[in-house]
C-alpha cells in the first residue's frame, strides 16, 4: 500500500521532495523509479532542499554519483545509474577486470554508512540488489501531472497484506474485525487528506495499525459470553479465547499487541497500536511525534462499534460501557484525555480542507 501524490508543476514535485527530505536521517536510502523526464531529478533537488543543502543539485549522469555535505554532519550521495547497463565498466562483462561492480562506485560503502543519505535515480538498474530498508518512489508522467507513489519498505513496519494472518492467529472475533475496518476507513481518509496537501505520511503504516489495533481485544473483554458473538463459536475458537484470556489476564489489549509485534521486529507498527490507548495521550504526549501515531489514535476515537461518531459520542459510550466515571478518582484522568483528544482533532484538521464531520 503506497502513499500516492499528484503534482502539477516541477515546483510541486520539488516541494514534495523537500518534505520527504525533511524527514530523512543518517542511513536512509531513497530509490527513484521512473522513465526519462519523469521528474526524478526535480524530486532529488527537493530532497536536497529539505536537507538544507544550498548547492545546485544536478544529475550526475556521467560521474554516476555526486556528494553534498549537510550542515548536520551527514552527507547526501546522489547516484544516477542511467548509463550503468551501457557502461562496460559496470556491466559485468567477463573481459572487464572491474566486473559487475556497484562497489566501484562506492555504493555499497555509502549504503552502510550511518552518516550517509543515499538517493538513487534509475534504481531499476539495481536489479535484485536492493537494500534491507529503503523508501521507494515511483514517478509516472501523465501529461503535465506527475503521479508520485511513495512506499516505505521498512522491516519495522508490517505490510497490510499480513493483517488477515494476524487476525487468524489471534482468533480476532468477527465483530472486532469489522470495528477495525471502520477505524482503518477513518484513518485512511485523514491520511489521504494530508497526502492531497503533499504532506508525507505512510498510508500503509496508518491502515495496518488501525486494522490490527484491536487484534488482541478478546484478551481483555470484561466477560466472555458465547451468546454475545455474531458468529459461530466453535469449540476450537472458544478454547483459544479462554486460553488467551488466562495467559494475558489483567493486561490491556494494546500492550499485548505491542509485545507480540515487537517480538517479530515490527516495532513501528507496534508503537502506533500501543498508543491508541486513551490515557496514553495524557500520560506520554511526547510519544505522539508523528502523523501516523496521531491519526491512528484519533481514528479509533471516532468509531463506536462500526459506526462513525463524534468524539463526544464515542467518549460518552465509553463512560456508559466501562464505568470510567463511577468515582471522581476514575473520572479525572479521562476528562483530561477527552480534552486532549479534542485538541488533537483541532490540530489534525487545521491544515486540511475538510472538517471532522466530513469523515464518512
């Protein structure tokens, strides 16, 4: 699942590149795919601008790589591999003493340099020699419009295609899955509104986190009643639920999912899920330092069962179902959390050309 942007001018393409550049850090790799004239170099100029580079950035077609120092102490390596499959030095001909040698360009060295940011044009020339972690950018020219799809290929972020397997593994009840799908619908709408504004957001991370935020929900249901499920409850499923509740008794489902996903290396997805817990917005506000984390938290607070509702209605439902306001001591932190959620909503929608009521 990719975040797809549309730019109408070279300036727009540079602006999008700059916003991506502003998020990059040492060790990051950006691979650019697209035909001749698609806008790869404009996008790279934007990345350099976002990194604070003031030098004129041009495509290193004949040199293969240009380097640009960054004020932070990092270095931008800008590769252009357009001629690589035509250059006898780099084709891997048996007669060529240099061999098939990206290493001769220094690519392997800079790829493993924690103080380097690598941007590679014509990344299709790499074949299957792709890095373990990278940002893939596919640029397609459609007249004057550019379709720019950005995909974060990070081993710490679970892909949306894996969601069904996790639902099956944790025997997530069907009605909980439907709730998660609606939360993902809300999260997608907010994320796509930001994408329309050329803001960098990982749509896959948002949607996957929303779909799995309640995958362990059966572990902390207040009661387990066969008659309350809208699906056939087999003995196998019932035993699974009972076992999970015994194993994780007293723990929040978000913390359980966080532990399970983190153990498999999906730490960023796990953290987005952990932070959907209502009180976390109050107890650790600094943790909500990305759009993805904010959107996942907010999306969950807009869905009651499978119905999209206002924050006020969602919190009112929570009070009625879980008795969170049964004593002044229990009431106080949730009052603060509701206020914080309202402030988050205002913050999220301020730059957008939509209102919370537009979410459908």
